[in-house]
C-alpha cells in the first residue's frame, strides 16, 4: 500500500521560508518542523514494519495452506486404505493392526519410563 505523500523527511528538513518583519519567529517554525519530522519518521518506520509484517504473514499463510492441502490429500488416501482394511474379511489383517496398536502403546509406556525400546535385546 503506497501513500501519495507530497513531502518526505528530507523535503521537510530542507524546507526554507522567506522571512518578513511582522511574520513568525523562524526558530519557532524550525522547532515545530523538527517535531513534525520526528513524527513523520516514526510514521514511516511504522508503515515499513507493517508492510514487512503483512509480507511475512502472507508468505506464512501460503505455506500453511500448501501444507494443509498436502495433509488433506494424505488423510484421504489413508482413509481409503483404512476403509479397504475394514471392508476385507481377512481377520488376520485386523489382528495385525491390533497387534501393531498394542506394540505402539507398549513402546510409548517404555518411553515414558525413560527406556528406549530399540535398545532392549
């Protein structure tokens, strides 16, 4: 998002005014413009930070959407495999699945106790 600004920090800093006798005090004008310049620089930094944050969030959002799409595809494939296993009359394959679940649960219990199941002989 670009702003169409008439002045940048340098233009404000370099601005010269013609002096007139009944006019304003040049030191007060210069002091006021210095304060405006500080505000302008703060706003410019805030704008740049916001643009950077938007870019980073957009990039992260895109990556997360891609990961979500991949996970949904993987989930669909695994659901189809599970349905084919559940639909088969082969009880040995279901028995193997039950055994694998039990082994996994036992391994998790060993890990919780601080024992690595891969080192048991």
